[in-house]
C-alpha cells in the first residue's frame, strides 16, 4: 500500500515538530490543501503488503510516549492520559535521508524554497520511498524494519 505523507520542513522547537517529522498520512494520490503544500514536504511512502489499511498507516503520526507506546494509550477515567508525551512525533525522515532520496532521484532539495510558505515547492511529490531504512523511530533510536512495520500494524 502506498500512502501520501506530509513531512515537517523546519524545527518548531520542543515539544513541537522537527524537520523530517511525519505530520500527516493520507491515501496515495491525496489532494493536499493549498496551505499544506506550502508548509510541508509531500512524498509517497510504499508500505508494501505489511500495512494495507489507511487507519493503520496513520499510526506513523503518533507522538513519542515515555512508555514507548506505538498508538494512543487508554485514557484515565478523568480523560487524561496515563503516560507522558515526550515529543510531538515518533517517526521521521532525517534530513540526510531526504537529501539522499532527492539526489538518488536526480533532484536537489532547495531548503530555502521548502521553507518559504509563500510558494508551492514539491520536488519529491511523485517519488515513492520504502520506509525500511529511510524512516527513523525516535523512541527506538533506529530505522524502521519489516518487524517494526508489523508491530505498528498490530498495535
């Protein structure tokens, strides 16, 4: 299954998003809004046959929880969470990976243009990447593997 993802292009400062964080996941070919294409880097993620449901794929937008949860834990009876959120997003594509993906596809990423919210600049929009070895799990401190994708799916 392929999905369209929106990636943060600049650091917002703790505890907000950082460059490379996966902000949104939608079905492949999604028509992103005007403001989204100006504020985020859009590209395709090929999840293969491991994750075949958009609801499961959207788990790639989960925050970092102190306990390492892969999805939102149960709320307490008073509506609060029983765990602490330690970061805005758990999964991201490191800046070096994004530049490497661009170079491998004959594209040079112009980060000044990406961060200029007055214009649309989407040089990677049509490129589908494999999450294994490209997407990083900040909680585990490693790149995603096929086993990680299965754990995300099964959570």
